[in-house]
């Protein structure tokens, strides 16, 4: 493996927009009204604060490990350092499912959202899968989008980051417009009956906790940064701070958006919006600015959120595949670099093809995959948090440019939180419980990983899992 000084293209702004863009997708446009209806404005803000604090502890773990072991692969490098080859394989195979699941879901979401702006967009009915009608125009736009996003990433992480920067600016501008419009034209009377939802403190707390359980799903994505650690050209200590900052910005963004909607619309208007378009944020924008055009502009901002999340997870997924391939854990071809752009183009094309193939199975299948991805992400966070604790104990003298204070407290909170969420996906009857189909998909992914592990361990023997460790002299 080449020195970590190679191909460093990402600067401070790039790191922030890649991480922030991964966390701010389409959810704030389609889900915010439901959050308010379920637990109220202040209730939702508290729920996201609780979920955000949980993710914040995981972010601290990633911040220290990324700066201590700044090599492409992130979770794979951390878990290998702590638990060796087997732990590394399980952890990385899990996070790859998470990244691919999000990429596939965003590929489906993009053309689905187009129809909100252009109601007559769907033409050429083809077939129906699990109640979802697939149209020729929907499929065409989705496939072209997959090809375009993949091509942008093949051209280089800097090109992808530039696109990410532009789109993130648009998201921020649209969000600020909604917030400012609400502050200027909203009314405090709209808050009446919307601060909390529930009869009595017990029900209010229960509603808040139910949203706090799903809030972390909307904050996944900051972990794409460690996947491309070798391509970041900023001091390591600063990199750790930026990971934590990106999480904070995402929490603040969601909180302000929820407040803006609740301050700008009364309860009846929110219920009406949910029952009609379902796009409460867009309807709030239309009301505050007395313009349907502004609603479409906000939806466009949501589309930008889809692309930023899509782009970030494609970066993370391709680097995770590259890292496993470079360690002879999966086909070595996945670490092959483009001669001109020095990007893992085979890995990128592979994920791009998977996202195109997934489109033909309709939206329901992709919802299943995305839920599997959420479980896989929580499981990865748990393994990484345990790795953090073990590395701290095993290697106290390791150079740590960004060093977490009270590491035992931080590490165990991160471990318990991510482990708890992982369990909630597996336990029937919780707000996160996976369906039978999702459990089957997860099992199949694990079985494929098992076959890969056995085959490549047999084929490469001692080379299996090698080429991971960093030279201490290269660390800053």
C-alpha cells in the first residue's frame, strides 16, 4: 500500500460538506410534519437532541480513531487494530451493507421526488412490484442519475466534493429561507397545542423517546470521512474537530427546521398538509411566502439533500470495498485505481451497477434494504466503539492528535447506545423492528460475507487481512 501522503485533495470545507451532506438528506422535507404530529415541536427538538447526543459520543470515538489511524477504510482499520482479521472483516462487511443500502435507496428516491415538481412526469407504465408502479420515465431518470453520480466520483473525490459543496450551499440557503420566513411571518399562536403531544408526562416522554430512537437514522453518514482519510489534506487534530462539528451542525439544522414549521403553521394546517401532499416543509414554505414556487424551491433543496447523501455514501462504500480488497478479504480487483483519476473505479462501478439493478425491484424492496442498512450501521458503530476502548487500553502510547477526555465514559456510552439500537432492530415490536424480509436480506448478506471470508482466507492464507497497519513514522 502507498504512503498515506498520496492523493490528498480534500480541504476543510470539503470535509464538512461531505459529512454534513451525508446526514442531511430528504428526511427533513418528508418526515418533519409527522415528527411534530407525533411528539410536538419542542418534543421533537428534545428527541433529536437525545438522539444527537448519542451520535455525538460515537462521533467522538470516530474523531479520535480517525486521527490516530488515518488510513482509508475507517472502521476496518480500527476494528483490525483491536480485534484482528475476523473482527475487521465482520465490521467492514457490515458497514458496506449500510453504504450500499443508502446508495440504492437514494437512487430510488431521486426520480420519485421529481414527480412532486412535475406531476405529469410518470409516463410509460411497465409493471408493479409490491404495490409500487414502475414507469419508463421513472426508471430512465433513475438510471441516468446513477450513471452520472458514479461518473462524477470516478473523476475524483475533489470533483465529487465540489458538487457536494454547491448542493450543500443550496440546502443551507433553502433551510435558512424557511427559518427566516417563519420568524418573520410565523405566529406564536401557532405553537399552541404543538409544543408537546400526549396526555400526561408519561405519554409525552414515551412519544419523545419513540422519535429519539429513529433520530440517529437521520444523523448517519459522518463516518464516510474516515473511509477517505488518506485523501484529506488538513491537520489530523483539526479533522477530529470537523467530524464532531458536522454532527453538531446536522442536529442544529433539524431542530431549526422543526421549529420553523411549527411556528409557521398551526396544527390544522399541518394535519391537512400530511393528509394531502405529505410534504409539510414545502407547504410551510408556500404559506409563509404566499408562493407555490417557493414550495418547489424547497423541494429542490430536498432533492439536493438526496444527491449529497447519495454522493457521500458512494464515496464511503467504494473506499470500504477498496480497503477490504487491498487486504485480500474480497476480490482484489476492487482496489484497482483509475490510471488518470486515481479513484477505486471498479468499486464505484460495482456499487453503481447494484444501485441500477435495485431500481427494477421497486420502492418497497429498497425500503427493506435501507432498514437493513440502518441496522448494519448501528452494529458497525458498536464494534468501532468497542475497538476504541480496546485500543486505548492496549496502546496507551499511540499518537492521538485528537484525544478524547474521559475515554471510558465516552466509549461505553457509545457502545451501549449503538448496541441498544442494534438490539431494537432485532427485537419484535419496537419502533425499529426489522420485518421478516429485512432479516432475510441481512442474513443473506452475512452468508455471502461468510463465503467470501472462507474462500479468500483459504486462497490467500497469511495475506488475508494484511496490508492494513500504518507505519507510525507516517503519522502526524
